[in-house]
């Protein structure tokens, strides 16, 4: 992650201890609304508020917001909606403090996404789904994403932040290079006579995304490993918008925020969908979730004055460390000192996402697969570092994978041919 002198990543434990040392910070009030226009019936949402988690000294609550944009059928989106949260929580160690639990979320999200994909593909269904999955615990937002839906956040001070990645092959050079290195082919539809049309797609299969859950027919180099960002908000709060590509293909972040300014979340979600559909018609399922994160006892949807774009006014908060951009826009946005970046990682390599460079010693149980949570006998597990020549860790260092999840990892990382390569057009 690139850094500058005026912005340094702050450890989560330091931030939480700083709060406790000064005064107890109350949890925000969270108000949400959603709206959608359906064309194919393949968009689904998951909203669970005030989920309780037991702790040693009581309990805390967290909220979950998920958007699943299916393609080639709705099976993958429905299955992911019903199983992803449980798979993520199953990958979380027990008896963690609040700050440990939040710090463990990024790895648990990676494990949960991969397990959901692995379990769904065993059903031999060829549909797939994008996923934007948000967990809010107190003032901390953790977002995991695969595909081209988007999650944005506008702070009460007016800064705009992108909390998700864009895995469209058309705009992500690094993902194109990864797929071709794993044995996939990238190209446009052949219209005959040498003419090519449409967006860049992965062949076989014709998927225009590099990451998703499902899609067993396009090869396992289309990976379910999510891009994860975690931020801590200021207690002034702000507004979050989660929308499928039916919105972002038409509206920029600023346009989406401006068209619903001052509206409560339910009306705001409906207005965003309306603006998108009116602009280009209902070409795809168009879904929007709006979440207001507010200081306690504050009214929802404070009306912010209209902002005049200027070159010096905006700058991207999360400076991209590679070509994987989370925005299709070319605008720049400001980085006010109100949102703390805690974690950001987008690698598709499991050995990098599940490694032991971690502040908790009990994140991975010694005789349990780090992905599927399968119990293993001593000596059965395969280290996530096995076969990595430049690893400073020994092959018997954990975390460990079962043989099935190791095969999944090898396929995703291009170390063996995919067993399933059929041709089918996907969107």
C-alpha cells in the first residue's frame, strides 16, 4: 500500500484503546433502505441488523448488508445469500475480544468466500454471482467484494470513498495478466470477418469478470478470493451506497449521492434506481441499498450543501497500489482526516491472504482446515506455504488446508489444469 507522510495506517487495537482511554464511544444508529427494478430476476440482497456476538464480558452487535448480482441463472446468487455469512462466521476463532474479532474479519471473509464457492461448485451448477458483502461493527466497516457491484461511502464532511474493487476485465489489467498466466484466454466476441465486439471476456465461458462465486464452466482461474477493505469512521458518520452494476454503468458516485441528498434511505435507494433506469432504460437488474450511519440520536440523512467539483477538492482515499482500481471513474477525490484505513488487500493468492503474519496466535486451529473448517488428524493438513520457494516459513508452519481445499487453491493459482472448461456465454 502506498503511503505519504501525512497518512499512516493506524493499528486497530491502538484506535480502540484510544477511544477507551478518552471516553466510551457509543455505537452509531444505522438506518437502511433498499430498492430494485428487476429484468432477469437475478439480483438478491441480504440485510441482517443487530446480529449478536457473545464476548467474555457480554456481547456486541454487528450488521450485515450483502448484494448478490447473479448471471447465467440465479442459483449461485441464492446459494451465496443463504450460506456466505455462516461460512464467514465459522472461520472466526472463538472467544475473541472486540478488537480481535474485527481484526480477524478480513481473513475470515477470504475463507468464507472460497468455501462458499467450493461448496456451490460441487453442486455442478454453472451460474455465478458477484458479491459485495459489508459488515458494520460499531464505527468499523469491513467490505469484501468480487465482481463489479460497488460500495461507496460519503462521510458527513463530504469526502467520498470507494470501499470495493472492480473486477471487470475491461478495466483491470492486472487481473487480465493473472488469468492468462493461469491458462485462460482474454478476448472480445468474434463477430466474423475479424471484427470483435463487446467487452473483454474470459474464454472459455465468455465471462467479463475476473472474480466471482460459482462460474465453474469458465475455469477456476475466475477466483472467489475477495478484495477486502476495512475502515474506521469518524463519529460524524455518513452515508453508504451498495449497488449493482445496473446503477454504476449509468451514474458516477457523485451523481448517485447528489440525486438523493436529503432523502431518508428508503427514498434515496428508490431515487438512485429511478435515475439509473430513466437514463438508459432497464437493461439489467438494478438494485441499490442505502445505509445511513449516524451519531446516536441524530436525524437520518442530513442535507449536505451541493458540492462544486474542482481538481483540488477531491482525491482518492485509498491510493491504488496496483492497476486494480475500485472505480470506473477518472475523477479524483479528497482525503479528509476523518476516516482511518485499517486494512486493504486484493491479492488473488491464498498463500498471501491466509498467511501467519497476523496479530492473533489462535486465528487458525492447528488441526482444522483454514477454509472449510474440516477437522484433520496430525500430519494430514497441507501448509498454505507448501510449494512456495521464496517463503521464509517452513512447510510445516500453518495455517493448513485439507487435500480438497489444497486442490482448489492449486487450480485457482494456475498450478494444475481446471477440470471444468465448457463453453457458455455469461454476463
